[in-house]
């Protein structure tokens, strides 16, 4: 099983550029989410989805867009990158309801905005 | 808004000593609590999941307790080893949202 796959692993952007962070899972999980991790602050929820076609905002959604057209994929789009978006980004997935057994995380994307 | 606090922020112990890591949360209406391990520059590895109806979970040398009414969980690691050196994160789930503490960084000295 590949689990949760994130690409790219590293990325450097210039201020104002846009890009998409990819997240794919092969476990048929209904729930997927994006977090950012900053030093001393723990992980903070950006956006999440409970199924294809359904998304919602988390704690820090500004500057990010998501969509969920398939169960497997949940891309995160940075519309106009800012230095404040320099962070490590993690994607997570889980089953829902009675099948829940915890969250599975990807290995992360380290993003630097200069 | 759920607030999750982990104390201490860092811990250094000699090999063989037992570890006690604390996690507290402000909203007791949680579905479950999950403990993760994170090695430097790596992703999160799940250690233990405790459902809201459970009081504890055990896996090998790891034991996690949950007192939902007081908003506390404790992770015990018995007979620590240098390979246990990592950052340990606790996360609580409310509805579909997972809230994390900032973590406890553990160093086990050989």
C-alpha cells in the first residue's frame, strides 16, 4: 500500500507565484485534510473534505483553495504565494464512521516562499 | 475552539528511564485522541488511538490513558531507548477537525 502520497517533497516559490500541492491516497478514505506545521505552533488545519464534492474550511484557510473531484485526490492550491506561507504542509486521510481507526499522514511538502 | 497543550516542551532522560508525556485539552466533547511520533524532517507516525469511550490503550512499551472529563491524556513509554528520541504529538478530534498540541521533544541519552 502506498498510503498517502504527497508531491512535491520540496518547493521554492517566488512571492506572487501560484502552485498546487498534490495529495493522493489509495485506501478509499472518505476524509482528507491539509495541515501546515510551523515551528512551536503544532499542526494547524487548513481545509478538509468528507467526500468527493464536499470541502470545508479549517483554522487557517486564507490564501488556499481546495477541491475534491475524486475520492483519491485532494490538491491544495496557493493562489498568490506569500512569505508567510513558508511552512511544511501535511496531508492526512481517514475512513469515517464505524470504520474509523485513526488518521494516516503523508510525508509532507516543505515549501519556501522567497 | 479546541486548545491542546503539551507539557513539557522538551525532555531529556537517560536510557532505561520511563517517560511520561502529558497532553491537555479544553473541550471535552471529543470523539477520540491520537498520539503520533515525528522524527526530524519526517511525517507523522501513529502510535496509539483512544476512542472517547476508552480509558487507555496499550501497544508494546507504550501506554496511553485518557480522562475525558478532566481534559487530560498521558503517554507512558516504559524502559526508554535512544531510538525513542523524537517529537511526540497528541491530537484530539472534534467533529471532523483534528487539533494538535505543539509536541514534546524527547531525547534519550545512551
